[in-house]
C-alpha cells in the first residue's frame, strides 16, 4: 500500500497489466528496450576499440549504461512506444 500511496503523491500512474496481455507491451520492447540495446552495443563497440581485451565489468558497467542511455533517451521515443502499445499517457 505504501508504494501506491507514494506513487499517488508523486502523480505517478500505476497500471496493472494482466498476465495474458503481454502483447500490449511488445511495442515497448521494440521501441524502448530495443533502441536502448542498440545504443548499448554501440557503446560496447567503442569501449572494445578503445580498450582492446578489456571487458566492461562491475566497476564500469553503470558508467557505460549511462552513456548508452544518454545516447538513446528522447522523450518522444518513450511517448511513441507507449502510444504504439495502446497505453495512454495523460498529457503525452
């Protein structure tokens, strides 16, 4: 209950997705997670080129994910993905 009350205070809308409705989220998978994954691969390729033989480990993972996220993130990508998933975003 605390999570719901906290979300309400922050004006965050919580949606319950039924277990047999995962098809509604497929656009999010492609539009958000797929786009972020592409940027992650690009960041990983640059890292490999600049640091031959060095892996992205625990010490650098968050920094590299942040790089990918910054390259990926545009509000319109998120809004369009939710629209394609038939999930209405108030004011979006």
